[in-house]
């Protein structure tokens, strides 16, 4: 009688979740034979569209202003110029809007995005008040009451911040990370975002009581340094939402919380606010920590010679 050969059991261990994740991360971007070239084309297209959309919104902001109902719509158009450019770019290349980092990611990164700006602002303004470089209006109970009262404003702030972050961290950072190192990705994206603010600082009244020749360089350095934290958080979490939350949190607690609670004592305008030297110092410390933690990023963010896909590229996409 014929007897079928006995099957030999496969003793190869099953791949771990981290191994599967690493294998996926090494997949080429969207099946493109030239992923680095593809990333470069997307970056160029995005920057060109951002320039066009920003030129229109900046012209309106400079000519009409950002006050009143019409001004609020103009401010919305300004902040959504990079986001609209990113969405148009991605759809033009993919015929869908995948790859932005729409998934929420792990809750701990959302918590970091919300909490770190609040902690940074609390430390900076607390030191300013205690040193006499600025004075606190009221008492600490008033500070807590104010911060709690304005926190619901995060929702509207996130909608505004989403417009910028879809562009800077949804598209620009992941594409840069495919062709260069984390350090260059953070620097380039931070510098571009900082320069993008220049027309509004110089001509549209987005500034502080400090002279423009002081405020503009300080803001440029501050935003560039913030690019390290934003890039690290985006690449580490695989999601754009923690960065959106961080952007909204920083703007809200400075503009609606700590600034109104601070009284000028002579040089306060040079110390605090987004245009103050204090946030250059705190931003330098945060940027350095993120730079030291770059080894914890996915392979895509470490400047490998062969560009790789990120977690949010896993779903199949239609070719352009």
C-alpha cells in the first residue's frame, strides 16, 4: 500500500511583532522604483503650492487685516495654506489622502503633545515671575483658574493648527525623512516653517511689543528649534495628531493664558511670548533631548541610504 511521506514539522520560530514591523518599514515607498526621487518631487510640489496659496492669503492678511469676522476667515486661510498645499500634492500623486498620519496613535504621544507645551510655559513664566523679569497679575489660584477656563479652546485651536501641521508634519517631515537624516529633517522643516511666518511678522502685525529686528530673529530660532520636537513626535508616533495638539496647546496657553497674566516690568517683552528669548533657551533644551533620542525613531528617520516606508504608508495606494 502506498503511504504518503510524513510531513516534517516547521520548527522556524514565528516572527515577532517588532520583526514584522521592521520588515514592513523596509518596504519601498508605494512600490516606486525610485522612492527618493518620488519624495523629492512631492516636496518640491508641496513647497510650490504652499508659496502660491500663502501669497494669496498673506496678501489678504496684509491688505485687510485679521480683525473682525472677515479677518478671522483670512487667518483661517493663512493657517490652512500649507495644509491645502499638502492635500493637493498628496492627491495629485496618489489619488487619495493616505500617508498624512491620520490615525491617532498611542495615547501617550497625545499626552506628550498636550502636556509638554503646558509644562514648558509654566516653567518659563514661573521663572520670569519669580525673578522679577515679569510680574504676575493676581495669584497662583488665578493662574490655575485661567488655565482651566481656556482649556476647552483647544478644540478650535486644533482645527487651526491642523492646517499648518498637515503641511509641515503630515507631508514635509515624512518625505524629508526618506531622503536625509533626522537632524536635517528637523532643521529644514523648522526653518521652512519659520520663514513662512516672516511676511506676517513684518507686514501683518503678527509680532510682539518688542522691535521687529529683535522679534523676527528670535521667532525664527524658536520655531526652528521647535521643529526638532515636532519632527521627533511625528516620526515616533506615526501620527500627525500629537503634533497638532502640541501646536494648539502652545498657542493657547501662551496667547490666552500666560501672556495676559504677565505684567511688563521693563524688559518683559524681550523675555517671554513666542518672540522672547526665554523660549529660545527652553526650546534649545527640548531640541537637544529630541536629538539625543533620535535612535528611538523608525528606520526611516535615521538617514539610511535606502529610503523606506513609514507606518502610515502600509495601505495599498493607487498609482498616480
